[in-house]
C-alpha cells in the first residue's frame, strides 16, 4: 500500500517541499496579483524574463502577455521591473 503524498499546504512550518512547483498549483500563496495595462505595455518582455515562477506567459501569435495565476505567487517582481509601469499589483 502506498501512502498519499501530502500537498504543500499540509507540510509543517519550515518543512521542505519535495516536488517542483510545476506539479501542483501554488498561486493561492499570493495576496496581490499583477494586472497588465495593455495600452502602456511596450512588450519589452522584461517581466517574462524576470518572473521566478514562469507565471508570465508571452503569446507571440497574439503579441500578448498573460499571467498564469495558477503559479503566480504575487511577488511583484514583474511590476517592479516594468519600465513602462504597465503592471500594477492589486489586492486579490
């Protein structure tokens, strides 16, 4: 009989996660989420490059930037590095 592996929410404080974040959604960690003002966005892709969770998605066919809120932890790096201030962090 195999034991069911615990999810990250069931880990004790200071416990270590043994799976990559791509195997389970981690987006519910956040308090703030990024919102994009497409009119201000210059599509420089700095947010895409700097996102530590690969939650910023570039859609080249549409030339659009989207956020994958399943994995975005709300760190705000994308908003901080945006030279055109097109990304704002909003309370969820």
